[in-house]
C-alpha cells in the first residue's frame, strides 16, 4: 500500500487498499444499486447517487480503511456517486470532519480526476483511497471516458 501526503492540505492517498476479490464484489454490488438523480449546487441533474450508509458491505469497507489508515474517525454517512460520460462535478465542501473517497472502477483512463480548489489534482486510479479535510473545496473533473465514473464516499466525524 502506497501512502502519500500532498502539500500543506494534508491529503492522504492510499493505493491498492483492497484485494481483488473484495474490489470485484464492490463493483458487482454497484451494478445492483438503486440509483437516484443527483443535483449539483445549481440544481442541475448531471450525475447519479446511491446512499449506502445502511449497507453492511460499506461499513465493512470503512472499517478496513480505518484500520489501514490508523485513523480514529466515526462514520456519519456513505454513498456512491456515478458520473456518466461527459459530466463533471462542481466545487463543494462536504459535511463532517473528513472525507474518505474511494475509486473502484477497473478502467481508469480519462475517468476524471479529483480537483481541489487550490489546483491540487489527484488522478483517478483503481483501488485508490483519498482522505482529506471535508471543508476543502473539491470536485470531480469531467469524465472523458465512454464509461461511468464511480466514487464511494464516507463522511466522518473526528
């Protein structure tokens, strides 16, 4: 597992956090999720999401991530976002204290990075986990691939 700390914003990056069996299970589960239209800050429906706070699998994943990161956070809520080809997010902050953001998709080319307001850009990479202060403004860059771009987010409290 690769761990990096970026700039003064203290964004933590963990690579290769799940084994292939668990990663494949999560991908399969996403195919069966009940998706709702998500709304941007401007009220535009440009992506889909599914609340996963009650999913045992997502609580299990969160506990794995806590163990790997040695962080003592408590789960507030979790969900999956799905951006179709050609869509992107808007700059926003999150609720809670810290955000755990996971990239589950197998194909990563042109999926759209995560961009922070200060210009820091984190490339979408399969099986990567970002942990950052929830107040940092960030967004999903445009998905230029022909596939959906999924991220799983856990909002946490210290």
